[in-house]
């Protein structure tokens, strides 16, 4: 079993950190929509899952104003995070990872935010990709 760490920034619109958000969406796509599905899983039996962690009490959420590509946006980002997100504890994030590890099926995506119990969000991710496929296939 392998798990990949993504972020809620990979499944939400957040204009302040475009490279971070894009790379975290790539983690979700690679680990749960491409590599984790058959024929890879059928051939290897390796269970792959991804966890989208919300803001977690660690050094990544310190000094946010300095991490945006533009200082004005950095200040807006700091305000957006302070007003819209609750930092979960590291203990809560680790508990979510353990729960995912113990109960998760292959090719699943999980969400851990605000010190709440971990949630399997695979069906929501799958629906979004099915909608994209409908557009691409003009259904």
C-alpha cells in the first residue's frame, strides 16, 4: 500500500498559490485516477490512495504572506486563510491517515479538515471526472 499526500488546495480554487495547487491536483489525478486503477492494480495488487489534508498546524501555514507570488496577494491569502480555514492539529491529521490506511480501498481519495473525522471523497472526485469526460466526448 502506498499513499500520496495531496491538499485541499488541489481540489479547490485558490488563486494565491497556483503552482502548489496545480501540483496537488496532479497528485490526486496520478494516484487515484490513473495509476491506482486497473490494469495497474490488477497486475500489481498495490493499493494506492491519496489524502487531501486541510490546513494543518505546521510550518507551512506560518508567514503565508511571504509565500504567494505577489505581496498583495500574499496579504489577501493570509486573510482568506485566517477567515476561512481552521487549522487541524497534527494529531488529527495523523489519525486521519491511519484511518485511511486501515479502511481505505484502492484508488480512493480522502479528506481531512478541521479536526473532523476523515471522509472518503472518491465519489465526488469521480463525478467531477465523469462530467469532464461528458464534455470531452460530447455526450
